[in-house]
C-alpha cells in the first residue's frame, strides 16, 4: 500500500554546538518497497538543505550547559524554549528558500547529556539522555506536527540510545544481492554493515576507531596545519607497519562490536603513545602511519566482524564512504587497497544523492516519518536495545 | 458519535514535591454530550485513585532542583529518568490494586521551573516551563501511550501555561441552565466560573486571594495550632469588618481577572500587615476575621467579575466547593451567607463523585484523552492564550 508522499523537515544540532542543520525530504511511504532496482528501494528524496550558525551567545550558553555541574535551572528551562525558537526560525527560513512547506518535522534537539551505560542514581540503576529544544514552540510557529526526543525510547528498551543514523543507512543502501558497508570517517570512524537482503535486525553498526582525529592531531603538532589537506603529507611518507601492529593491540580494537569510541579514546593520551611508538622516524612518515592506522583499523574491524560468526556467512561487496575522510586521497587509496584484499569495492555516498553535510538532518526526517506512522525505527543490533521501539514524542501544532 | 470507552491513568506531582497521585478514569468519548441530566454530561468516571510518597532522597533531590542556581546537568538528566521509573511504579501499583489496565496515560510531571510572564533571555523575549519525569520510560514499562508535558503548548500559544485544571471543572460542572462556580480553597483560593450553557471560551478561571494560608498563619502564631480545625476558634470570635475593608483595598483584590497569586502574595508580609490592622482585639477575633477575609474576598471577586461586563449577563446559581477549606464549618457558613446575598447556593464537589484529593490527577487523565483525539484542551480565557492548543507530547510504548 502506497500512501500520499509527505514533505518532512529534519533538524539536527550536533555536539560541536555550531548550529542547526535543516533538510527537507520527500517521503514516499511504501510498506513493501520494490526490490528490483537500487533507486526504487530508496523511498525518500532530498529536496534541499541549509545550515544556520547559532548566535555566539547561544553557542556559548549551549557549550556551558553541556555536562555543567553548576547550571541555573531557570536558564536551562529558558534555553530549551530559546532553541525551540531558533529551530523554528531555521525551518521557516529553509522552507521559504526552497519554496515548500513541511507536513511533519523531525527535530533531534541539542544534546546536553548522554549516558548510555547503566549507573546508580538515588538507589536506582539507570541510563539517561537529554536533548533540549522545545518542540511545542517549533510546532506552533511552523504549523506542523513535530517528532522530537528520539533517544529516550531506545534507552527505555534497554539500548544505549545511539547510534540512530544506521537506520537511514539501512534504508539507503540495503540491496537484495549485495552486502554493503556504509563507512563514515569523521573525527571517529563508524560503520553500518548491511548484509545482502538484510532485515533491520541483521544490520550492525559500531565505531571502528579513529577517523581523522589522530591524523589531524599529528599534522597539527608536526606541521602546524589543522589537517593534512588531500592527504598530501601522508603521500610523501612511508607507513611504519610495526607501529600499526602495536597500536591495533589496544583493547578498543580487540573488543567485539557493537562498540562506541568517545573522543577521549583517541585523544591526547593515544596520540602521545602513537608518537612514542613512531620514535625518531621522519615527520611525514608519522602522518602516513596515522593515515594508514585509520585505513587498517577499518579493514581490520570488517575482517574481525565478518569472520566472528562464520555460520552467518556475512559477505560484503561494497563500502560506501562518507565524511571528511573521503576527501583525503591518500587515506582513500590506502583504504581501497585494504578493501581489495577483503573483496570489497569502494564507492562514495554522494553517488547515492545524499551529501554528507545533510545526512544526519535527513536521518531525523526519516525517523520522524517512521514514528508518525507508529513504526519502530531503532536498530536493536546497533543500539543494543532488547526490542524495536517507536522513537520520539509527537507535538501537534 | 460515541467511541469505545478508554481507561485513562492521570498522574500528578504537585509543587510541594510530596509524591505521586494516580487516578484511573473511564472516558466515554461522546462529542456531543447529552444535555438533559447532570450525570450524562460528565463523560468520565473515576475508577479509583492512589497516592505514593517519594522516597526521602528523591524528594530532597526534587526540592533542591526547583529553581536551583547550581545544578548538575548530569543529575537533572538522571532525575528525569528516575522520576519516569517512579511514575511507572506508581501506575503499575494502582493498576494492580484496582485490577484494571490503562489504555492511555496522562502524566503531568514534576515542575522544576515555571515562568508564565515574558522575559528577555539571550536576546529573545520568551516564557518557559519545565516538567520533568521521562514519559518514554513510563510508556515502555506500563505498555500504554503517554501524553506528557502539557504546559509548553499553551505557552507557545501565548498563554501563561496555567491554570489547566479548569478544563476539568468545565467538563464536570457545565450546565445548560445553571451558571456555576467551581471554588477550590487550598492555601490560595481559586475559582472556575462556568456560565450557563457556556462554550469553553466563556469559562474564566482565576485566583480569588487567600484560601487557608492566612487563617493557618494566624492560628499557628496565636494558638500554636497548625490550623483552625473545623473553624472552631473562628466560631468563637467577632469579625472586624473594618480590617476586612482595609485589606481588600490591596492591589491584588482590585486587579481584574484572570490573575494568579503566588504563595508569597499572602505570606509573611501580608500576615504582618493583617495583624497590625487587627490591633489589640482578642485572639479569636483575629482568626474569625482571617476566616471572613477568605469568604468575603471570594464573594467580592465574584461580584466584581459578574458586574464588570453587564452586557454578558453573567449569572451564577451554584458554587461547588472543594479543597481543605470545605472542612472549615465557620468558613463554609460565612461563605454561605455571602453567597446568599449574591443569589448563589453552596454545594460540595464530593456530591459530583470527585474527591478533592484525586482532582488534579483526574484532570491530566482528561487532558491526555483530549490530546489523544487531537483536540485542544487549554482554556484561553483561563490561561490568556491567543488560541486553543492541543496540549502535550505523545510517547508510544
């Protein structure tokens, strides 16, 4: 049964607290997607997207609120309504820019706190998460229903409340005949593995390790440049295989998925150890080795994952790359050769009509649409939930 | 059209942070209620109710969080999920006690902050409110959809986000031929005026002034008793009419409705002034005068309100009394004679099958049911909103 298409706005604010990303999407709701062609299985289309920076004072207030130990409850309450106003502004501006009005809004909100692991509090064991940005304000000002606050329902189902974006990867990239891995390389690198003809419960997602953050850190330290543009420095260096072997011994890489890496996992301490392992080799060798570490840890994770359960016969044919790492040619070429030995071909997410910058906003449009139709949209195999859950809360205009 | 009846649980935690009140209600949804008999117009029935005290540590944490200036964001986030667990516990316990399962839940949450008046914050004028207690946890554990967070939508519609309970008074007490005033006498006294055959937009609600709090304060001070049980002390004293006249000159009493009184309005400072006005008269005269002040200020408010707009021909026939003040016989008899001069008869809310203790919890069951059917349930004439609004957010189990 195919329903009338809906225009859905997805709204995302990331933990960097830069501002607001809005994507407008056409959702075609076909409960039994046709399986013949790649395109027909993708039941949504990006209309356009836009980014809005927070005003300086607001960004400062958001950053101050994250994990704050001495916050004003009155100001936190005001910040919630203020962000609602800014989300409404951003959606209204995007709508007028694209000359289209949303029928439904999916608004992630700004995360102030997230604790996916159980801990004791006043005598109870619990997990918790907090996304702020009042949806009642958004619904009233934009004049459309809003689905907000997606993470608590997954926590309530025993999950870690993250990651939620793999559901989008699943919709976008699942294929009847091909196993695919959606690989994002941001500061941290994470993948969504979608076996051929997978049901939602067969999709797995986890962090593979460092993405750009170790490369950036050593480039900044050794070359006083914020990142290795295009991978040029790495291209001129020699990879130190012994260093890679040593670093891959660390506990994170040996843990079975699903697993998540905080930024602290590959931060200052990791970089210090990495540099110590590199010893006195030339500077560009060190950047090359950091780049190879990302490529090798991704390939390694895939190999461990696919061989961990031989009875399932997990076979993957394509990796679809997104994120800033896709612009690093040296990293891409290293990854291409690593993947070749695993029988995987490398492609880029832009080929599938979804620019990296819009991806998370699109994800929350898609998740909102699922909730609107009372369908679960967490992937228990990715979040660790014990069951599927309908995510979010609905506010009417 | 009459729909299938729903069992709805209403859950309330008041600002005193004592704990959780749960009411289970059968809702019969008839869009056009029959207007012939009082009973048939009341389209819900209380099945039962129960109260649960917060554990001491939780109460302390809630009280500490209210208006806190140095709160931990992590702990506020944990408190939200913890209260969700306690709400779920309370509903499950009430269900098993009454041997019935709710189809829907309306959960008010615990108010941590409320600012119904516009104020500037980081460059924007806004109002705000904050009710905590995670509904995703409640929905998951009880296995029914939850409507929560009722106040923001009224704020988004330009209202003060309060009072919301008058909607229940309207459903309970509206009559085709009789104008009624639902009068609650708690610490503060507030009324809901429902003209005969009123539409929702004709209902007005406001605080009339002190309820028991001035009586309690002077009784405590002069007799070292927490309250004047049954109004016995007042019964033995003489009312000082000049004191009443003087106190009723204060700005609050002269302001036109809708108006709200904070507890600070009739607190220490007011009592000091009241005692000064009483001068050296006998102690029991002072308690009698404080009791008469409540009765007179209620009658006065009704008279001012009904005469303020003579063209509307507001006429009221009955006052329906609820709250602790209904147990003070002296107050009741004073009120009876004040009302007689206005042509009003006094009745008690218990006659209508709704115990005072269950009233707020029932109200949020009723409001949840309206939201579930996508109907507005704020009363703009009571909250000051510019339009009706569908209140709350829906979380699915």
